[in-house]
C-alpha cells in the first residue's frame, strides 16, 4: 500500500514539474451541518438561508421539500430531508 501511495505522489509531482495544470472543480461544496431548526430560538428560514448564502455557503443541509424554492432564490443547492425517510437514530443499526 505504501508503494502505491509513493508512486501516486511521484506521478503527481512529475505532472506539476512538467507544467501540467490542475483542473479546478466546477463546483466546490461549502455548507454548515444544518440550518436554524436546531437552534434554541429558530429564526425565519428565509433569513437563515439568505445569511448562509451571504457568508459564501452554497448548500443548505437537510432542507425540507417546502424550503427548496427559498434555497433556489438565494442560490443554494440543497441536501434534502425527506420526512418520509425517517430513521430512529436512538435505535441504532442491526
């Protein structure tokens, strides 16, 4: 395994030395773990999403389906929290 890692690193260094340009990603995800529904005193969802976008975040995590229009309005992509797919985290996994 160490040999593979060393060979990969050496290949990468050769490309840099030869002047190969690294391709920039078209999209780099930046997100907080969740938005305000976890706060002790939640704020209006739109206010929270707007501030997330203003801070440079580009994904709203665990957005509900009814929040998707607000995410789009503020230029955010979303990881969707679909209530139909509930999981009992306290129960654990078999």
